């Protein structure tokens, strides 16, 4: 067997391994997406149930206030192993900080009590930093320090709050899918 044949075999093996890894990664991403959509459905169903319990005399087709599109966020802590993610309805707002009433509680000295707040403004998802040390936002190759300001968030942004990094995935959940 000559050098050419050996190189060809190595390239074939690398191509097969690359394809297998690509399939595994694609499957893992689809499974993660399925899981956070399922979580979104659970959150919205709970809102429907709560509203139905608070308004028992409304007919079934009255149209609850939680009907329609919900802007949701899948926020994944990428600083820890294994990585953990949680789903939030951004319409309710997401408080991040050291205060016990925060949706995401971080117990670091460099994190303010009310560090930042993620919310919907019109059709945009925004982050308002209210901290002393600021919030880093990394989008692609660029990183920005937001200190006591407001910025629009995009799906895929990485937030660094204290020493903790979060990747945010913004998605719409349509109640017609329920």
C-alpha cells in the first residue's frame, strides 16, 4: 500500500467521523430545542389554568389574556458542567441578581442585588443593567460592557454576570400549538 492510498484512507475515516459527530450534534440540538419548547408549553398551560381558576365564569372560548404568541427565553448557564438551562416567559420579565426575589439568583459578591432585568419592549427583547459592575454581552466576535443602560438582546447572545456566563435563546411559543 502506497502513501497515496494511506492518505486516502485517512481522509475517508476523517470524513466518516466528521459526519457522525455532525449527526450527533444536530440530534442533541434538536432534542434540546424539543425540551425547551415542551417547557414553554407547560408554562403557558399553567397560565391558562391559573386564569381559568381566577375567572371560573368565563366561557371556554372567551379568549384568555395569555392566548397568542409568547416571547420565551431559554437561558442556559454555560459556566458549569453539566450545562443547565431554564425557560422563562419574557412577558413576565426576568430578574437577575443577588436578591432572593430574583428569577435567576446569583450569590456572588460582584453581582448586585438587582443586577439586570430582561423584558419585552414592543417586539424587542431588552436587557436593562442596574448594577455597579455592569453586564457583559457577547454577540459573535464582539463583546460590550453595559453599565446602567438598556440594550436589545438577540438569540445567541452570551451574558456575563459576575463570573457566570449565560447563553440566551429567544423564541416564540404559539398557543395554537397546544
